C-alpha cells in the first residue's frame, strides 16, 4: 500500500508547522543540584551563582463522585487548584 508521501500528497500536519523562535542566550553555563534543598543552582562561566528568577508552585485536587440510585450510572467530578 502506497503512502500519501509516495503519491506526492503533503501530510495534513505539515501546514500547522511554524519556524522555531530565535534562540535566546541564557546567563548560566552550568546547573548543579543542591543536596539539601533539591533545587537547581545555576552558575555562570566563572562559577558565580546566577539568580534565575522566582516561580510559584501549584497544587491541584480532583474528587470523583459516582451515584447509581436509579440503576442509571451517573458520574461527576470537581476540580480545584491552588497556586502561590
């Protein structure tokens, strides 16, 4: 069986492609792991620690409910998230 490429047809996903954005220079050259905090430590070319900015953390919860009081399955769920 011949494929679309063999027939000269362009794959549908190819129209969705776009060029990669321009590369950005980052101020660090190495990353190490702090054994106490388990966080990355970023250092520049001469070994000076570079601050890479702050970011928050997020936590999500989901509860599922299933009821079947009338012999017809009924399912629902709630979602909630918390970010700092």
